[in-house]
C-alpha cells in the first residue's frame, strides 16, 4: 500500500560566506597609527613640554633627588637642544629665541656631551660676572644674600644628608624625626627674583674671576653652591665650561609633579607609600616682590 504523504524536508540554512579578509588585522594601518602617535608624543616633548627627573643634589634645597617635574620647551624659543633625545645635530640656530631671566631654572646641555643639566640663571649676556667668597658680584655689585633660619630637609633613601660631609647636619627634630638641617641664604637678583641657596663650606668654586658674559650666553649655577658642577667649573669632565650658549638651553623648569623617596619597588603599594608629601605641584619659578604682595 503506497502512501500519498510526501516527506517534508526541513530547509537547509544557507551558509554565510565569511570574508576572511575582514578578520585579518590591517597591520599597515596599525603601524601607521602607532607611528603617528609616537610622532605626536615626540613633537609634544620637543616643542611644548617634557617630564624631567632630578638625579643629583646640586639644586638643593629647592629640588630633591627623586623630584619629577615639567620642563616647558617654548619660553626661549626652539633650537637643537629642544629636540627630545638630542636627535637634532648641534648648531647655533634658534627659532623665536628669547633670553632667560635672572633666577630662571633652565636645562643646559653640556657643551661636549649630550647630557642634560639643571641649573639657575645668575648672569645674562653682557653682564660682568664674578664670584667672591661664595657671593656673586654682578656688574661690580654684590648680589644680596640674607641668612635665613636653617631648613629641615627629609632624610630618606634618596636624600641621605651624607653629601654635605658634615655629620652635624643630621639631627632629630621636635617631632622625633631624623632630618637634614642645612644653613640657607636668600639670594635676590637685580630683577627681584628670590630663592634659597645653600653655602656651607669654603671650596675652590667660591671664587671665580670676573668675566664679561658673551652675547648669546648665560651663566648658570646650582643652588647647592658647594656641590654643583656648573658654569664655574672649567673641567669638562664635571662642569659646563663657563657661560652656556643660548642654543644649548633646552627649556625652563616649571613645577614639580610628584616626588619619590627612593623606596619604590615593583610592589604597587610602594608606588603610593614612596610619594613624598607636600611636593606635588610646587612651582619652580623664583618668587618676586610683585608676586609676594598678591
């Protein structure tokens, strides 16, 4: 007996053609995007601002080892030393060039090596400049230095107080904390720029014979006067060999972003516990009478 009922067959779903090319990574586009991003970072670092790290005690008491800060690239225009990683060849060209003011903290590059320093401008083009017994003589007049109460600096892994070679600096404060108590002076430049310096011992760089700073140059010194390799130091292995050409000034220090005490490890907890209190967003611009009156 035959059946008049036809078998019902379920429709077979159509197979969707998969375009394998859609799943492939466009590596050319990825590399181009990465290159553009790196180029943008490089341009920002070279022409606008870049981070900077303080590795030495030459700018105590105003900057500590472990301070991280921002250096702006545009205040004095642009030159070969503005370019990040010193990728540009050396030259005396400058674009929109300007001269640093007294008291500015700048980033000079060593005249012979691609090494960044950080120092303060204490002499400008055309100045007659000398140092006598640790005091700057500018155009025949001593730059005022007024003694202030000793300043307590932190003692930690990045700041041991041993660099002063004077154990009497290491004391315990009223809170029972060990600190580095240093003698400080307030130095005030002709434009009113004022800042603290440390000068605690007699040493060869306390005296520098008078020179006339050439046009297109500035004289720079560290705030920790007895422990700074700067324009006073004519030994190329340590110092800046006299006045610094303006084309060797790579930027101006603006403010501290954060500061680490030297105990940072791979443990994420230490990324926070090693932060020094009260350092973040500290300005590095010298104080002036008009600013103090505000």
